[in-house]
């Protein structure tokens, strides 16, 4: 097929800019809202040294630059004094909501701060931007390390700043290209999740992309990179653990016996896929095989129309050039 007939990286990038990526204006609005919250909290803490909220850091896909157009809120981590906070997840979240009402009472109505099982949502009626606050138990450790309580009650060692450093280093290797490829993968992942055929979280998919980048994959050729992602899952069956050595030696990782092992790059004890079963792995391999077939068809189609139809199997009906 000639260059004019196939779907190119430029075609996919142009479509992603229209339909996949969170716009720069929206991302700026989210970050500015988070910054206003952070500054307000810092001032409140400065005036009340005994206050039990320590600091607030932007996290999640907006902070990493991998957010999709469908993103509806900004994720932040709220570091709380371990000695003052409840130890049960639901109690901790309810406690955090009350602490935030105290801190922002002159800025936000109490009804705009609501708690669910694992986080507190702060709704800003004027801007329409919501901030999702996740409590992190903190005792003053270096590099913003603290303990995140999951819905299951499990505690996970984490560091927002080290996570952001991890992703920024990889983005810097391929400016613009790596982040765009990750957004494409997250978009594909969400399509499959809507079909109930996706056992991986968006974070796990991002880490697989980082793993392939570390193995030498060029993310700038999006058709080739998508094909390589699917090929890796199908050929390996994820039989070997995905481990990063930015913040700890590989020997520190303990085999937890889970069918899928994608280890958190800032915490060697956290398998981010430890809830996945053998049946989930089978589903993932099946979905990846479908993706591999579709991309292969798209890259070998004899007309651009056929190529576009194959890409729609990957990205859904929104893929329109």
C-alpha cells in the first residue's frame, strides 16, 4: 500500500488531538484549580500548626500529562498526619472530608465536599472543575513517601513526587510522542472496559507502556507502537514480572504468585495488578490478540477506507479522519 493510502502516525495524531487528548486549556484550568486549593491549604496550615492536613500534591493523569478528553476531575493526594488520622479507609475518608470543610469553609460550601468509599470530591460550581482528594498517611518521610489506603483496606506505600519523576523522565526521552502513545493506549483500554473486557487499570497500562519504552520501543510511530504493545502481551502472556529499578533493586521484589505482576515503580511491595485472576489474564490476552489482528489488518489494507475500518475496531466508531 502506498503512503497516501495507509493511515499514518500523523493521521492518528491529528485524530487524537481532536477526540482523545484533554485540551491544553482544560488541563490548565484543572491545574490552576488544584494550585488554588494547595495554596489555600498551605496558608491555613501555616496559621494552625496543629492542623492534621500537611500538604496537597497534584497526581494522576492530569499531572502526568496523559489525561484524556473524558477526564472529569483532577486527582490530588492529601498528606495527613498518621498519628491523628483514623486507620480504617471509610473512617479516614469521612475524617478527611471534615478536615477539608474546616480548611476551606470560607471558600467552599460544606455541601460541595462529599466523601465516597476511598476519596473526597470537592466540587467547584463556578469553574465546573472537581477535585478528587485521596488521603495519604504521612509521618514526614523523605520524597513524599506515605501510605495510601485502598478501598479494600490494604495499605500501599507510595510517593506522588517520585511517580511524577518516573513518568517525566520517560516523557523526556521522546517529547510529545510517548505521552501521546500512552493516551492512545488509555483510550483503547477504556473502549474495552466499556465492553467489560479489560482487567487492567489505566495506571497498569501506562506502566506496560513504560516497560516497552525501556526495552527500546519507539513510541513515535503510533501504528507500529500499538502493534508492538499487543504483540508483547500475546507473545509473553505477561509470564514475567514487569519491574522497574528507578527506585529499588529488582532483587527486592517478592513473587506474590499472582497471574499478572506489574510492580509499582516507587514501591517494590505493590503489585498494581494483584487483584487480577487467571481468568482476567486470559481475557487480556484475548483482547490483545484482537487488537493485534486489527492493527495488522489496518497496516496491510489495500485501501485507506479498509484501514480506517480496521482502526475503528481498535479505537471505536469515534475514529474518523
